[in-house]
């Protein structure tokens, strides 16, 4: 073990909490700074619940620009784009388009997959050590395709047939009978038996409870400010008080960009707005397997006795306010896909801003300041990648000279 450090982690979402937990377990003293009243209340709160460790291909891929053009003319398209007079948006979009090719996608997928598989391993370890309940299950994940061309492309990309099984439409109905009505319109599916589901918000609460049981942990409620003290060091001020700390880890999601701008660093993060519905439905109607409707970009995950349905990407949204039209479109699609849901109680809607890089690869590592590390930019995969990126931060800290 390296020298014991005092470390301030800025951000109380799933990425910040897993980072704090990994550092506490490594023997360091950690202060967690969160501006909201509750941890895990922003992008971590109502996400899709899928821990898709083997299905982590970034949005930027060959063919996506052409698909995006067609989506622009659909009233309720999976991805919407609102262009603004905003240099940051245009720069992000140009970098995104630059990553939309097969070679770059494969390279970035490999990077993300490495983090994801490490996340799966550490989450199993934490659960075995007694981390509190967060509705974890391992039912596997089924990705269904309606478009034959897209299904053929996905099937060709399968490397390990044991981990990703190529299925016929009839096989898809056998794996998850609740989606059997889709059989006539499906081209096929890919089933990953090792993928998991869990409630991200409950995971955040379980992490916080475990952290608060440690005498080396402190939680501070307030808005953080970053200040440069020298060309090589910076500091954190919260509620006007400077934190006495050896190291700073910035893990504040989309807010990380605005926190660093006064210091002259403009992170390539953009908020991709997503939506979800949480429905209480009769147990017999709930699917067991986690399902992704690829062509509609909708995910379905059973969390206890509820169904989480998450979808859509709004590029150019300014905040996380709920758009009633998008929510209603998602509800209608869910009922068309699973007709039994029509008898369920009214759903609970949610919207959140996913902090995305153009390539889909998170930014995890050092900065030009010797005492600051970054753990940001996980997009829609924050829950899936949080454990692995937390271990990367821990490893960097462990290897740093005192």
C-alpha cells in the first residue's frame, strides 16, 4: 500500500461514490463533496438499470450519421438533435462525427470493455464483502433487432459465442417470453447471459451507508469551487472553506466542465438527455431478462417488482426538465411492445443529463495539476463503468509519489 492520503472527491453520483469507496478500501481518508441534498440524485437516479458489461459499443459508429439524418425527420425519433449557436456543441458534434467509423468504434469499444469487465469483477467482490442490497440480479441481457442489416452487423461483431449468443426470433421469445409478441417483426437477437441488472440509486445509497460506517470518511454538502494555487496545484473550496487535502478527484458528471472552465480547461463533455419510466406492474407481466430494443433504443430492466424503461437521446437539450411529449411517446411504445403494461399503474417519469465524450470513452486519469485526477465522461454507462474507473483512480493514487 502507498502512503496514506487525504483525498477530496467532488461529486456524489455513482462515479464519485464508487471512487470514494475504492479509495477508502485502499486505506485513504476521503471527503466526498456533493451539492445536492441526496447522493445519486442526478444522472444516477433513474437510469436504465442495466449492467451491460459486454455490450458497450459507443454511440459514435459507422452509419450513425446517416441514421441521424433520418431521425431528424421522425417526430418521436430515438435520437433528437437541436442545433444551437453554441461553439461547444458544434465542436463536440464534429469530434463525434470524426469517431463515426468502424475502426475507431472498435478501438474505443475495446477500451470501454476493459473498464466494464473490471467493473463486473469488483462489484462481485464488493457484494461478497457485504455491500447493502440494491436489487442486483444476473438474468442476462437480450438485445433484439428489427432491422436485418443491423442484426447482421451485430452478429458479425460477436467474438465469443459463449458470452454473446446469436439468436433467431423464435430463440428470442424462448429466452424472454414476455417479448414473444415481437417475434414476427424481429430479425434476431444477441443474448449475453452474464449481464446484470440493479437499481443504481439504491446502489448509491448502499455505497454511502458503507462509507459512513468508516471513520476515515466525511461527507460535505455544498457547491465546490476549484482554484489554481500554482501552475502545478489546485485546491477545492466548499461553502467558502478551503478543503485541507492532498489530492482532488473530480467526478462531478456534467458539472465537471463548468468547474474546470475558470481554470482554463474545457472538457469535451456534452449533456445527452435521456428519459425513463418506472412502472409498478403485475408480477406475471414483468420480464425476467434485461431487454434492449435496439432499433428504438429502449431498454427494459426488472428491478424488484417494478419495470424500468429507459430510452432516447436528446442532443442540444439545455437541462433535465421532463419533456411530456417524449415521456408519452416512450409510454406508448412500451405498451405496444408489452401490451400487459396497459393495466399497470401510472408510471413515474424521469429525465437526466448524461455526461458524454464524443468517443464514448470516459476521461479517467491525471491532469496538468499534480494533485488533481479526473473521473468523468461515462455517458449512459456510468453505472456499468463506475467500479472499473474507480479502480483506475485507486491504482493511479497508489502509484503516485507522496
